[in-house]
């Protein structure tokens, strides 16, 4: 069991308050356990729960009780804090007959729960990325760059004020020779764990900016957004590497936008600020992706050298039918504008949401209502046929 975004919580409220929260967390969880059950802290915000004589059904029942008691907020020196957890389950002897194997497989299930945004996950061998499949995929990923197996799709972003395309987001895919087209969630995490994320990101930057330069030659003025990982953002060499790529592709910094999630920034705020400041001084626009899902404080947001925030699609998808989501989106737009920031809403899938965002004063929309991620050739055709048109250089 792992406290969601534990490190971010510590950075946001301070480590002293974080320790006080942990002191309350253990007794709170024990309220949901039987007398014979064992609760132990492993490290950070991670705990192990041993349920003697319990099967999967019994374990799920205990999990529901744990989630229920955690619905009550923690009061830390006057601060009200809601804490959520992710839980992985491994059952003896079905998932292993040794403690070390059960712990490893429970941890794998925990990671799957975190990746899928589910509250808990029961171990399943076909979902185990730490088996030989993962080791093989790791080796194949090392060769994928050299073999031209990776490619980019582009999803348009539409300016809601002008109804014209303002840019695109570059999204990487892997054309695996045996497994077909793999989406990023099947290999980006692996790339981060193995250190391959650095050369992978540089490849994405180079490919995206080359394409941007090709569009410019056709008279199409369009910026491209690229996502950065934690390893990228904490790499002091990144600004110089990006400068070299911009020069080699013969494009200006106006062509590039970098997207960073809240969680990446809060993992190491000081180092992140240093790299972000360097990128900002180069004239590169910076955007906080998935805004609203992390723990970054508003005070810290004000200090960041960012130009744009992207409201997470989890709030946008149902805002037309869910009043709470609509209020959150509207308040976020107002907050951003008061801080002189632009706003992109991602996950726009219908006209009603488009109209609602326009009425709220949102700056830009991105989603399947306008266009799914598509190859550059299809995008050029879409630009000619879509009602949102394109901007040509004079």
C-alpha cells in the first residue's frame, strides 16, 4: 500500500507536517484491520499489510474498509489534508509460496494500480512487466531508435478565440515488429527506469522540430509541444542540448513548447526551477500538463517561469454533465488568467464542451472533437479540409 504522491505531499506541506501525517496514518488504517492483521511501514509512504487466513475476496473486503476510513481528512496542525492510497494484492499460495515472491508481486500489482488510477489491483501474471517480457522489451527499446521503429503522431490545439489551429502536440508511438503499434504507456515508464528516456526525448525533439521546419517551408506556421520526463527536467545539460537541436533544424524557439507535469516539478522543485529558468531565458514556452492532479501549491505556481497550464482531461471530459467538474474548470481558468497564464483544456470530445469552454474564456482546446493524433501527412490534409484552417506565412 502506497500513499499517492507521498513525496509531493511532503514538498507541498513540509516534511515536519508530513511526518505528523504518517503518525496519524498508521492508527487510522488499523481501524479497518482485524486484530490478527499486521501493518508495517516499509519506506517513505509505503506500507505492507499481512492478512492471515484471508483469500482474495476477504482481502478486497479489507481494502474497501481501508479506503472508507481514509475518506475522513487528516488534521495536521490546523491543515486539512485528504490522503488517497493505491494498493497491490498478492495471495498465498496462488501468487507465490515465498515471502519475497509475494512481496515482489504485491509491489507489481501496486504499480499497476498507480498506473491505471485504480485504487487497488490484484496481481495477474499477464500484467507483470517484470517478467522476461519486460527484459526482452528493454533490449528491444535500446535498438528501436536505431531501427527507425519509433514515430510521431500530432494532435492539433485550437485557439478558441480565433477558431484557428495554434499548434500541435507531438506524441510518440513504437511500431514494434512483433507486437504492433505500442502506445507510450507501454514503454515510456520502462525508458525512464532504464535511463533510455534521455536519448528518446532528444529523438522526439529532433523529429518534431524537423517536421516543424518542413511545415514552415510549406507556409504553415505552427508550433509543436513535446513532453518532458523527470529525468529530462533534472538534467542540467538539457537547455544546451535543445539549443543545438533548434540550430540543427534551423527553427526558432517560437516553434517549440515544452510540457511538464506537476508531479515532475514537485519531485525536486529547486533543480526543476533551475532548468526551467534556463529554458525560459532561451525563449522557449513552458506549459504545466495535467494541471489539477498534483500537489503544487498556488504560491509555487506563481514562481514558476511557465506560460500555460493544461487542465487535465479528467476534469474536462464530463464537465458538460458534471457541475463540480465545470466549477473546477471555470475556477482554474480564472486563476490562470489572474496569474497572466494561458489555458489549454485537453480531453474536448463534443461540441457542448467546446461551447462551455468558449463561454468560460478558455484560450485553447485539444481533443478528439477536433482531431485525434494523426501522422504529419494526414495532418497537412486535415489542415486544408478542417473548419479550423491553418495559418500560412506571408
